[in-house]
C-alpha cells in the first residue's frame, strides 16, 4: 500500500518494492521534495548591514537535496516575524547537490531555526538559534545539519550542527571570492541544557523590563480596527479599583476622564516617546489599559459614526442603546482599568520584581555581587479569556540570559511564556499564541472575572501573577535538556 501523500507510479514489482523501502527510510523525500530556488550568492549592497547566511544539509549518503520539510520554520526573534522556509536558496551546480543552501541577506539579530525532514513521522523537529552579528559579515556560516533515516524509525535531524568551515571557505572562494572567507558562528541547539553549560542556577538574577519589546507585542494597526466590549457582570462592585501605592502625582496619565482623547494621545505620544527615560510609566499604562479600555473607546466611536450614517429610527435607537451601554461600561470599569494599568506599568513591575527576587541587590549590599544571570520581562498582557466576556488573566513572557566574563554572546539564552488558561485569540497582539521559542512554564495563569482585579487585593493579585510568570520560568531552566 502506498504511503499517504506519496505519488503512485506504474513500475515493475521489483521497482515497486524498492520504492516502498526507500519511502520508509526517507519519508517519501524522493517524491515530495521542497522547492528550493537555485540562485547564486548575492552580496549585500549595504556594507555592514546585512549578510548571506550559509548552511548545509546532509544525510547519510552525503547529499541533502529535498531533505527539509515545508514544516521547517525560520523566525526573526527580535521582530517576531516569521520568514520564508529556511535554506530556500541553493547555489547552482554541484554545491546544491551536496546540500549547500543559503539565506539572505538577513539583517543583524537573533534567529530561531526549526528543521524537520519530509518524513511524515518526524514529529520532533530540531530547534536551534543563531545570531547574525552587527556589523554583519558578507557571508556567515552557521553549520552543517545532518539527518538520518533508519529502518522502522522516523527520519530525524541532529540537534547539534557539524562544523565544516573548511568546506564553506572553499565554496565561497570558488563562487564569490570577493566576499572573503566566511565567518563561522555555529547555530546552537534550543533549548540548551543548563547542566552542560557549567552555569549556576539563576537564584538572584538581575531584573530588567524591556519596554521596547513590551510595546512591540501589540499590533497597533489592528488596534484601530479590532476590539470587543467586555460586558460588565450583573453584580458590579460599588467602587471598582486596584489598591496602589502613591504614584507621586502621575495618576493623571491613566485618568479615565475623557478616556478616548487620552488613549488616542497615549498611542501617538507613547510610540514617539518610548525611547525617553521618563516615558516607561506612560508606555506601561498605555499597553496595560489597552485590552480593557481601548475596545470601549473604539466601539463608542464606531457606534457614533454608524449613528451618523444610518437614517431609520429603529437603527438609531439600537445604536443609541449600544452607545449608552458602552458609556456605562466605561464609567463602571474606568477606575478599575486605570488601577490595572498603573499596577502593570513596566516600572512598577520592575520595582516589585527586584524587591521580591533580589532584595539584597536592590538594597545595594556588598554581599549581592553581580551574577551571570539577567531576567528580562519582555511582555505583560492583560488577556481576555474564557466564555464570559468579562474574564481576564495575566500573560507574562521573560527572556533569561547568562554571560561569562569576557564573552560577548550569552552562554545561555532562553525564553519562557506563562500563558492564560482559555485565552481568546486576539488579533491586536503580534502573537495571539506564544511564538515557538517561548517555552511553557509549569502552569497557566488563571482566567478570572474582571472584578477580581478591582477589589482590595486586586493590585496584589496582579503582581502575584507577574511574579509567578517569572519564578516558574526561573525554576524551569533547571529542567532544560
């Protein structure tokens, strides 16, 4: 019987048996090959900005034609952008048959590479990362990736690349001598094993918040055209709020009076001011308040516009009722939304985590010497979840790096995300689900009624969820393998 997805051909009985054996070993790669493009090396026109990324794919027979599945992935981890399938270009002639491929030019940054064979049984792809340095070399060789197909077992890529720098230099010298010898920076298996690195566990990491990544987690184009109004529950707290410490007069940044104008100004002003040292609070308030308040503003504006465009009395009545409901929801939940925004502001999150996780370092005591670990909070999103429209949870993403003295690249680099249980797909986010390099932690954040974040313990509950997102990632590092 022919394997699913393979093309049947009229062949003799002997050839049919040989073909079946080959299909079992190679996962039909002799029939279903990826469509890599034969293209010569094209050097960057902007020196020091982009470079060709060179790699090789080889099997047991020394060739790599058709070895990468369309399920393979290549991502720019800095921008969150998924690129075309890895190794989509091949140099012409014999190098292509020997498995040489290239990408690019690619800008400087960190990349996530997921390799899979065409074997439909290959359910465990090889995950790796590599870095294109800045300034970028004309040609960067990231390794030779070997796959093997054994009888009665799925084809697999090895997680660790081979170093064939001599062959890479010979190839570049023959085909694009003007580029000079390629720079070698081998891709690394992801996630790496902590035990093999010789690094200590991250007991007291240095804590920081990357507001740039926090802001980049929002698709601002989608913000202007998407959003659903969370309906308030039947029992609305008399004074929905989130308990906060004094903010030295900065509460006006999240005031709910004239919320529509403030949100519009925050989006425009926050984008331009995010690089400023004093803008982190405004940025955090803008991002945290997005899920709760912006939908109300957008729907209110849309209803008003719709009301102007419609003529019948019945339609006007329905839209007016919806507008009143939106205004009521904003009035009822505005103070709570402001409290959530202030509690989840990046500077407040950073201060709370430093005091909680690194109290000695925060106090400046000499016993807390700088360690190799740094934990960066890259995203805190207040996510809508569950079947009811008024339920939310706190999604937290962190990146953990450890550097050895004198080394520029991290010796250990890993990212985690604590997702929200039953989180709704949200087109306003760049990643409605965590990207493939963000590993799950032990638990998911609870999906709670919005009112749970507004009472006397609302602020403490929010910060507890953020803390769990960080500590569960810290604990998960020890289990990497």
